[in-house]
């Protein structure tokens, strides 16, 4: 009986003012915690999207580097100005049988395309960049190709680098059409790729790779 009476006395002791103060304190504390949770979540989302975008680009470039390094050389190149895509096609004899295997499961002739319309980098199993193919990286705002040759004899301006433009302009070798194509591609054994990716926060990240086409035929 004593316990019941004491409990009632404690209940009676909670005044309206105390209830209001407690409610206000809980309210303020709750708002602060909610605000903190929301801002933490926004920061996490922001960091995550930035990491996703740059991680994709890095993975795509690593894959491109690996495949190009083993490739037999470039088949075709499309540079900006020829359309809405920059692309390059090459054959890599993955199974080492000397044949160009183009089975759907493991194609050996690959085309990397960067579209200025979608800003996506895709991997295609033919030279048609219009096909719906897996997207390797999004938010790619620029893809630049450097196509050079280690054949110093064609270094017309003697600056130590033989560019595809010098091959193109070389009488008896190039076709002087201001495109890297035809027999000129047989002399290209150094490929540089520079990707610029928007990271979603108004910034941009640049990725670069230089590949020596060791297995060039
Ligand atoms: Ca093969
Ligand atoms: Ca040069
Ligand atoms: Ca040409």
C-alpha cells in the first residue's frame, strides 16, 4: 500500500510546466538528430555517386588497357568530327588460335565507343556504335585518342613523336585524307586514351592510359 501511495505522489509532482519543458527538449533534440541524419545521408549519397562514376571509369580504362595491350593492332578509328561518336576497333586473339573469333559469348573484335549524345562509354562487338551495348562508364564528358608510331623514320617534324597525322601525310604510306585509316593503322603501335568524367558535384576527374600494342601484327 505504501508503494502505491508513493507512486501516486510522484505522478502528482509532474507539473504542466515540467511536461512542456520536457516536450520542448525532446522536440529540439529530435529535430537536431533528424537534421544530422539527413545531412549525413546526403554526404554519403554524394560520396557514393562520385565513387561509382569514377570507379566505373577506372575499371573501364583498366579493361581497355588490358585488351589493347594484347591486341593485334587497330582495325578502325573514328575521331570526333566524323559523327557523334569517337570509337576504335581492334582484334585481340584471346584464345591464341590465330583466327578472329566473333562468337557472341566471347567476341575478339571489340569496339569501344564514346557517344557525345549520351556521354557513355560502351563496348561493342562490331563497329556499330548505335547498338544497345553494355555501358562501361557514364558521365564521360570527353574521350581523347592519341595514335602514335614508334617508327621514327616517319617523324616528319623531328619532335620525337610520330603521330598518325604524320603517317597520313607521308607520301607512299598515308592517303592524306586527314583521318587515321587504311595502311596508316598498321604503323600505329602506341595508343593513348584520356577520359574526363563528371563526378556529379560539378567537378571532373581525368583518367589517362598509354598502351604499347605489343602483339601488333
Ligand atoms: Ca581467336
Ligand atoms: Ca612528329
Ligand atoms: Ca588517312
